[in-house]
C-alpha cells in the first residue's frame, strides 16, 4: 500500500547507483570492459564470474585466448568492431560457462567444434552474426547437453534443416529464428525436435510461406509430435488462406499460445476485396488446445459467425488494433472457456444485445478506444462471470447498460451526468468526462463497496445545497484532480462532501483553482495518508486544516507566501516547490525548518524560491541567510526605539506645558481662527468619506513608468497641486515588510474604486491577477461596481478571456480602453475622473453613460 501511495503521488525514491564499477576495470568477480579498445582477451584472475567484453576490437578467439576460469559463468563478447573468427574449442578453458553472448558480431569463421566442452551452457546468443543454414545443418551445437535457449535471430538462415544432434539436446526449451528469411518449413526439417516439449518457438518476421505456393500434401506438419507452449508466427504477412492452410497443417500439434500479430488478414476499412477470416480459418486448431490466441494488429473488419468455433479451450483472445466494425451473430460461438476478450483499438460504433452471446466464462472485456456511442441495454446482462468492463475512450453519453460489475472503466467518454447510478462496483474510473454537478459525486460516494473512485479531468463545479453527506466506509482512493471545485465551494455549500470518508487514504485535489480550503473539509478523513493539492492557488495553510494522519503532501505550484512549519508536523514526504515565498523575516522559521527537517522534500531544492522582494526573485530559500532576523536583534532594536520614543514624548510634553502656560491668550486666538477657517472650507452636509484613498491603481510594476506619466501625474495630488485624487499604488503606498497579499487587500478595502490597468504585463503578473480576483470579490460583497478595468494596448478579446477572473468580469460588465489617439487622452482622463468620483448609489445611472471608448462584450 505504501508503495502504491508513493507511486500515486509521484514520489520517486532514488535507488543507489546501479553500477558501482567503472568501465575497463575488474573487481575480482566481474570484469567490465565495454568500449575499451581491447584487441585480445584481457588477463583476468581465476576468480572471475562475469566478463563483459562487448564493443572492442577482438579479432579471434582460440583455445588459448582465455586463461582457465573455472568460476566464469557469464561471458559477453558481442558487438566487436572487427570481424571475428572463433576457433576450435575456443571456450574450453571456461568449463562452467552458463551464458555465452556472441551477438552482433560479424563472424567470418566459426569452427564446427567452437562450442565443444561447454557442458553447462544454458544460453547461447548468436543473433545478428551473419550465420547461414550451415550452423543448423552441421552439428555446431552437439553435446551442449544443458542448453536451454538458443538465439539465432537476425541471421541469414534460409532453411531450418536441423542436424540430428539436436535430438540429444534434452534441455532445449526455446529457439528463436526470428528475422531470418525462411520461406518454407516442412515436416522433415524439424524431425530431430520430434517428441520434445518447447516453451518457445519463434518464427517472427521470417516471410514464412509468404509468396510461395506450398504443396501441403507433401510438406505435411512441421511441428508433428511436438508440444509448443508458445508459437510465434507474427509479422509474416499471412492472409486468410495461408493461416487456414497452416492451421490445417499443424492439426493435432499442441500449441498453448499462438501469436499471429501483425497479420494482413481482413478487409480493413473501406475495402471489400480481401477476405476476413471465417469459420474455416482456425478450424484446423481444433485439437491443438490453444489457450491464448493473439490476432492483434491486423485488418479484420468483420468478426464472422462461428469464427472461433473450434477453440473450446481458449481463455484469452486478443483482437486489439484491428479494424473491427461488425460483430456478426454467433461470432464468439463456442468460446466457452474464454475469460479475457480484448477488442480494444478497433472501429466499433455500437454494441447489440447479441454481440457477446456464448461467452459464458468471460470475466474481462476490453473495449477501450473504439467509437462506441450506444450500447443496447442487455448487451452485458447475461455474462454471469463478467467483473471488469473497460469502455475508456469511447463516445458514451449514458450508462444505463452497465450491469453489476466490480471494476468499471468509463474514462474518456462524453458523460455529462449520471442520473441513475446503481453500481455495486469497488473501482470506478470516470476521468475525462464532462460531469459538472457535485450531485453526481455525492451519488457515486453512496456506492457502498466503492474503494477507488477516479473523477479527474471532469468539470465538477456546481453545487446545489441539501445533499446527504456520503459516509462511505470503504473508499480508499479518491481522485478529483483537474476539476473546478473552487467554484462549487465558494458558493458556501458542498463543504461536507468528504464527511464520513473515514477510510480514505489518498485524495487528489490538484488543479482545482482552489484559493481556500473550506474549514472542516478534511475533519473526517482520519485515515488520510496522501493528499495532493498541487497546482491550486492557495496562499495559506492554516494549522489544523490538514488531517493528523497525513504522511505525503503535494502542495507544489500554489501561492503559499509564508507557510507555518507546524502544519507539516505529521508528514514524511512533502513537495512544496514552485510556491511564491516572500523572503522576509516572517519566513525565517520556515527556512530554518527546511534546513533541519526530517521530512523528505520532493522535487528540486532549486525550485523552492523567493517570489518577493524583487531583489531576491528566484533565489533559492536554501541560500538565504536570515541572520538579521534573529529575535535578539529584533528585541534590541525594539528596546532602542522604545527608548527614543519615550524621550521624545516626554520632551514634547514638557514643552507643551511650558508654551500653554506662557502664551495662553495667544493660543486661544489662534484656535478660534483655525476653527473658522476649517468650517468655511468644509461646509456642512458632505458626509465624511470612509475610504482612505479615492482609488487604488493596480498595474504591473513593469508598466510603472508609463502609468506614472500617463495617469498618476495627471490625477494624484502628490504629483501636482492641481490634481485632486488621493491615489494608492504599490510602488508608493504599500507598507514595506508587510505581506504582499495583506497590502493588496488593504489597498482594495481602503479605496473607493479599484482601477486595474490591464496590459500585456498585467496578464503575466500573478500578483495583478490575484489583486483583480480580490477586487472582484469586494464587488460581490459590496454589491457594487467598484472595479474599473482599463485595457491598455492592443489586447484581443481572446487574450483577455483566457484568464478566468477577467473573463468573468468582461462577460458581465463594461470596461474602458485607453484611447489610441493622443488627442483623446485629456477627455479620457476626465471621464475616468468622473468614474472615480461616482458614488456607488449612482451605479444604475452610471451604466447608461455611453462612452465612445467603452466596448461591450456580449
Ligand atoms: C579508444 O580509442 C579511441 C580512439 O583512439 C579513444 O578516443 C578512446 O579514448 C579509447 N578508449 C579507451 C578506453 O582507451
Ligand atoms: C587460482 O589460481 C591460484 C594461483 O594462481 C591457485 O592457487 C588457485 O587454486 C586457483 N583457484 C581456482 C579456483 O582455480
Ligand atoms: C492452401 O492449400 C491448398 C491445398 O494444398 C493450395 O492449393 C493453396 O494454394 C494453398 N494456399 C496458400 C495461400 O498457400
Ligand atoms: C488489450 O490490448 C491492448 C493493446 O495491446 C493492451 O494495451 C491492453 O492492456 C489489453 N487489455 C487486456 C485486458 O489485456
Ligand atoms: C543549516 O543547518 C546547519 C547545521 O545543521 C548550519 O550550519 C547552517 O548554517 C544552516 N543553514 C541555514 C541556511 O540556516
Ligand atoms: C530527526 O530525526 C532524528 C533522529 O531520528 C531526531 O533526533 C531529530 O529530533 C529529528 N528532527 C526533527 C526536526 O524531527
């Protein structure tokens, strides 16, 4: 389970280095000499067990090449860059050799007695050595009484005429002749193998029987009297006729597993002239006890009636990657033992009630990657043993046909809602659909046996109140990544969706636009061990919000500013890369924690970076010194400033008393005068403004110069006495040392209007977008349009609409565009001023004013 968890959360635990040994060296037991420019066998100690000599310039191996190496078990000497000759009894001094690899050599000369003396050899690799038929015909392998596996693939063997000594190779189990050019194989040639049981006989890509006309009367059964566990005749370009003739010819020979992949049987899509296999094609296999038949990667278009009628013992039928579009009635007739049916990656568009008739033992049907849009209700009802149905990547819109199964794959379909869930499954896979309402999630969680529910890449976002909390005691894994749960939870409802999931161990909430975690969301998840919150927009994790049992947390790619290490107390693994740390003194506890924690931090330390202040942008938290932030230092400076403050206050107080007593009369006159002046300036009737600023200008710091010249200089009081607005902007008014988010929030709540200057830079600036969202949330709570959006530069609607928060705004409200013509600027500024001055009560009227520059988006 722990492994699974790690795997699920993408934890890669680095194993130690695989090879401790460097090239061209020898450690007493193993010699590792790849690419060492050797021209002859190196002299190694008699303790050597493995000797790897591939990729050198060795030209010859003779009886004396090797010293006596009694311990040597593995010798690899393949891929020499020069032609190789192998002399008589070349390996005589290696009496205990188990594996000999000579593959990919250009063997110019191979003595017929080259392998003599290797009585313990189990495996001989002679692939791609340019060998001809002679190697089989002339007894090169005689006396290799232990030989199990002989690899002769990729040679120039044209005929499999075997030397009689093969008869004596009693251990032989596996022969590989793939990628030779063997056009014909008849009964006489393999005679020495008769009576043997082989686990593997490979004739893949040999062009066997292709393009030759075989007289089967004469040729007879090449595998007569043999038992083959796996016979691989794939990639030979067999048509229906060849396959039919071959299966007739080998009638009676046992073949548990027949591999016929990459065939050319079938008419394909849109052709009629080539035959699909029919009931005669495999009828010759009736007495061969075929258990597995692999017909994947071909052109079968139609599964004809009674196609497999003789294959009574077949358990696994693979028809993947054909062009199957039609399943005839009784196509699977006779497959009484079939357990796994694989029709994935075909062209099925619909399924009918009768399609799977006769499959009375089938347990697993794989129908992935077809185009199935509709399935008749009774299609799977009578398959009593069926427990797994894979319908991923089809075009389903409803699921009423699903019978009671244990495992259901429905990912990658077009499901919008699941009105009548009536499953008894313990595994449901529904990712990449179009589910939108959390009602479906609540319903699925009611499936009491459910252990794993996969719902990532849907559109879960809407929530109507009044759901019954699920209380599922079996659910262990819940995958909800790549939905839009933020939208659901920000309504204030559906916060109880995880109530009662007391056995949940792994929860994925990645990529859900979350900018907060509803309080108590995880309070019932007492067994939770792994949680992914990757790629959300969380700025804080409050203590106690995560379950105490949590071991693995992925909170990378969020907006965490200054996390509290206490939150991570229970963890073993943590990924906190790609956040937006504010590298100021507040962060020093976290940085210290990072340096000494026992929690394994995932991801690269170089991705735990400062986002702010700008001078530290991109700097790793590990390389930051927080010495100046020591508490003692802080305390010292605090004491000092208190002292100064006290002294100054005392002095001022004494001075005031002195002045007041000495110049009492004069003071009174001054006071009166001042009162009069003030009252005149502020005639009664104007309500005091509760805002500190008239407007908060939010823009990207990269635009500062421009904004200053174009707007601030003409509007802000501090730039000119003629201006009348108290504006707020980051560069001047944000409190240094304060949390950036806090600053933004303060600016938003203390300003009457918020003016977002949306430029290209703005759209790339996370803080700006963040501020925009906050401003919008104030609009919601004030029920007013305090947010004014001014688009600067030639941004297309598409560019604006890409950003979710901005999209929401422009769909509902009007926005301003900075005028292109300089002449209009003065006028624009006047209009903008009016907008700033406008009180919220006048909002309705406001909407009626039509500016030439206002664009309305519908
Ligand atoms: C083998 O020879 C090549 C070319 O002479 C040389 O670059 C390479 O370093 C040599 N390798 C060893 C392991 O000596
Ligand atoms: C290895 O060689 C040493 C002498 O060179 C000899 O004493 C020892 O018996 C040999 N060991 C084996 C296993 O042959
Ligand atoms: C199949 O066998 C029949 C009878 O031996 C023969 O006439 C026919 O040519 C064979 N077809 C192929 C493609 O080998
Ligand atoms: C069906 O075949 C496809 C393609 O070879 C493979 O990916 C899939 O795992 C198979 N399904 C089963 C159940 O073996
Ligand atoms: C990390 O801890 C070590 C001692 O464990 C200390 O020497 C080092 O200065 C610390 N680094 C930081 C950045 O705190
Ligand atoms: C880390 O583990 C060591 C030994 O297991 C322990 O002594 C130390 O207190 C642990 N440190 C923390 C921060 O938990």
